[in-house]
């Protein structure tokens, strides 16, 4: 069990990675602040120089172009952020293909929109009435798609500090062009100045990326993560749905208001939304940095997400207060008509940026872990809430109804996410969501893990760990098992298991015995997950056998005999010193302490003290220990012969062999009686000592005798800790904790509440 501790990331490495995440996140926030500040100045100049109706139509057209380009470029920006850091020498080609596909599709969609504008948005027809305007709209869509992607590429190659410079130049150029075109293009100068500035920024940044930044990145990142076109497409498909939904509930709002409330009200809404949306860019920027810099390692991503949330809230809260209090004075800069009609909608939309921090951070974490289904479901739900409630509320409250819709929808989704994180909410250890999620994980990784072979995945198997498991082989013949995990605990356990299988098959002492252990065929990391390809041993697990009272004695005897063979070949007598106590008592107890209520902390301390007294300085056999030697990990043939021992993710070669024997006896009793582990342990602790010692006598294996109570507690502690190490779902499940952990602690110390 404790062997997995060696696979945990070094604290210094994790801390350094988080510093990079936050540092680059701050750079992107600075870029957003500069862009938003000059962008506000841009709209102030536009509001002063153009009629409200003209400004409303131009703002709606710009929003439509941004929405169309965002949809048409298939959300390739997030793909680039996620995969360029691990693409190695393929990075430049990946970026080039994304520009070609995304820009080309965006241009085509823009052309279709402009040609049919009288059907989709008749109010915009006055701006798109000739070939030049139609071609310009198509070009603007294509250029904006690349503009969006290039900021993602800069972040992905570690050049996030260039983004503020690029966006500052873009914003200043856009403002200068607006002033120059105010008299020559009285109806379309706003949109044209925006288009021209975007084109100039794209040309300059593309030259910088392909001539300098990408080649430098490829030189310093020579290795590459495993991924294929099919894997990219799978990630893209789910993430595209979520990104499209997000664009719909942000970029389409001005178009929706234009259709319901008219051009002049749209001008007021567009200006207030431009100001409020700048607050949304803060968690988005921090999230982009999280995705880019956690791509090469997903360890502790939840802690990084929490850090992003805290920093985003610290940055946003003062800004929200300022906009709520000083909103009327800020809006007066736009003109006298904006302050009176826009104050309350600005306050509501600014407040909605605070719950959006929780939503945005959750989406970024899901992208790091490549859980694109979570991204799609979360943003689709948010978009549906915003658009549906805005359509209803703006007809009742006017433009303030859109602010109410944003604040209410963001708050509702954020509250659901926070409730879902609560440790008081049970997570199913094996429930309806585990199957679909595991199948999706296998679909994503199987083509990469099996790529050199002509094998195919053939269904999936159920388990209680964080690994998804499937039989694989040619056509309909299964010859191996593919195990995949994308959580920190699951990945660590798979790496330990693969290493253990290799060591067991290389150990000359185990000749004639190791055929019961699956061989490791391949392993690796791909798309944020770890996979292990293992030999498929014959037989089925022994859970059905131990429920039969007639077959159970033979199974127990055979399982103990096979275990004894392993221990006879690898174990040596050694005094139980502080290192062994740490490994077998203190560390497992630490996992228990982390999930039980604080009031039970003294009980855990007394448990550690009791086990230490019962084991210290005794000479006991130390060698290979499976760590989870139970009926569900033991395979039997149809005639009851033991054919294999699987799932070595908790194994160690310096374990107390007593752990395996006690684990087998306890889990056999649990399975046979369909009882919780805590109930069985309580019974064993209270039965006559001579009976318990007789059953547990073989556990010391020629070493010094150990009290039966100590052995029972040791086996229970290792079983509980093994489950906690397998999956965080155990520690978050209050029913499992109450029956299997808290019940035993209270039995040991009746004076506890």
C-alpha cells in the first residue's frame, strides 16, 4: 500500500508549477485589464462620436462576428492550450493546421452569415448591403478566429507575458483608427476600425510565433506526450460543445437584446456588458494558465484550482464593489443617456462575475483532466439558464432583466458546484456515473495505447478503484487487460502496479510461482492519463466461491498456501523498527486521520500507540506483500484451482507479511457474510482471545508472536488505507466511513462521543 507514496510529486516541483500557473495567470489578467481599459476608452469615443442606434448596430455586428468566429474555429484555442505544451516537435505543425482549419471555416461561416443577414438579423442589413461589406465580414470572421487562437498559443509556449503587449498594441491601434474613421465612415467606422486593428495584430503575432516562439519551444520540449488525431478529435468534440454554449450566453446577448428591445437599448446594454465582461476575463485568464501549465502533469490540480479561485476572487471583489458604487459616474463618460438606463444592469452583471469564478475554475480543471463531458454539460446548463431566463426577464424588467438572468444563473450553477464539493455529500463508490465516465476514458486512451497493435477494446469491466479496465485483443479474442486512470491516486497506483509486475517477473526467487502474476506488456502516459497493458490471466475472481460455505474452506486453504509460497521465497525476519512502523502504522493512520472528524483524532493517536506497542522490536517476516489480498483479486478456474493474483497497485517488497494473511481472512469474512468491514472487525475484537489467536497464528510466519488484537487492527488499518489510496470516493462517502472506520474507532475507545 505504501509503495504508492514514492510516486507522489515532490512538493518543490508542485509548488514551482503553481508559481508558474499563477505568474502567467497574472500576466494574462494584466493583458485583459489593459485591453478592457483601452476597450472602454474605445467605446467612450464611439459613444461620443456616433448616434446610439448606429453604435447599437455596430456593437451587435461585432458581437455576431466574434460569436460566429468562435463557433467556426471549433474551439481550437483550448485544444492548442492543452496540447501544444506536450506536442514536442509537432507543435508548429499543430498550430499551422489549427490556423488553416479554424480560420478557413470561420471565413466561410462569416460569408454565409453576411449573405443571409436579412433573414438572420434584419437590423444589421443596413451595415451589410454590398459586396465589399460582405467580403469584409467574411475576412473579419477568419482573422478574429486566428486572433483568438494566437493568444492561446502564446500561453501554451510559455510566452504569456507577450500577450499584454500584443493586446495593448491592438487596442491602441483600434482606438486610433476609430478616431480617424469617425467622419469618413459615419455608419460603419466602429466595425471597420476593429477589423483593421485585428488584422494588423494577427500578422505581427503570427510572424513572431512561427519565426521565434514556436521553434524555441520545440527545441526545449523535444519529448512528446502520446496522442493521435483521433484523440484530438475526441477532446475537440466535447470541448467544442461547451465553448459554443459559452459563446452563446456571452456574445449572443447583444444580438438577443437587439431583437427584443431595439437598437438604442442595445447600445446601453452593449456598453454596460463590455464593462462587466472585463471582470469575466480574470478567471478566464487564470484558467488558461492553469490548463496550459498543468497539461504536462495533472497532480494536485484540485489544489491549483482552489488557488486560482482564491486569487481571482481577491482581484475581482474590489473591482465589483467599485463598479456597483461608482457605476453611474463611469457610465456618464459614455454620455448622459447611459448612466440613467444602465446603472442597475451594470451592477447586476458585475456581481455575476463573482459566482462565475467558481464556474470558470471548475471548467478549467475539467479541461486539464480532459473531462470534456463535464465541460460540455456544465456550460450547456449555464447557457440554457442564461438565455432562457434573459428572454423572459427582459420582457418584464427591460434591460435589467438580462442582468438578473446572468446573476441568477451564475449563482445557481456555482452553488450546485460548491454543494457537490462538500464532504457531507456522499459520492457513490460504484454508481451510475462511474460506468459512462470509465467508458469515455477508455475510448479516449485505447486508440493510443493499442496503436502499434491490431487489438481492439472489447467492453469494459467494473471496479472500485480510480482505474477504468477493459479486456483487449485481436477481434473477439481477449488476451490482455488495459487499465487507464486520470486521477492522481489512480495514476500513482497504476505506475506502482506496472513497476511491481516487472520486478516480480524479474525476481529469480519466484521461478515456478510468478505465472500467477500477470506480465506487464506496455505502459505510458497519454492525454493526461496513465495506462497499463497487462496479460489477461485465466479464471474469474473468487467472490462467488467464498459465498458458498462448502467451497470456502478449500479456497481459504489454497489462497493461504499460495501466499505462503510467496513469503517463503522473499521474506526475511527483521526487527520492527521505526521505519517499518512509519510505513505500516503511521502513514496508513495518516490517511485515516485525514478523512474522519476532528473529534476522532485522539482515537487515531491511541490506535497508532497501541499498534506501535504491539509490533515494536518484534522479529517478524518482511518481504513482498500484495497489500490488498482479497477474494476479488484472486482468480479461480472453473474447478476451483487458483490461477492468478491480480491488482498489485498497493504492493511493496518491504511489507509485513502478516498484512496479507489478515487481509485475506477479514475480506473473506466480509464477502461471505455480505457485512461491512467494520462489523467483522468489531466481532473479531470481541471474540475469545484463544479463538482469534488460533485463526491468526500463521500470520507471524515463524516470527515472534503478536497479540491477535494487534493483528486484527493492523489488517483493518491496511484495508481501510488501501481503499482510501485507491479512490477519493471512499473518504468522501460518509456511510462507508461510518460503517467501516468510525464504528471501529468508537469500539476501540468507548469514551469517545
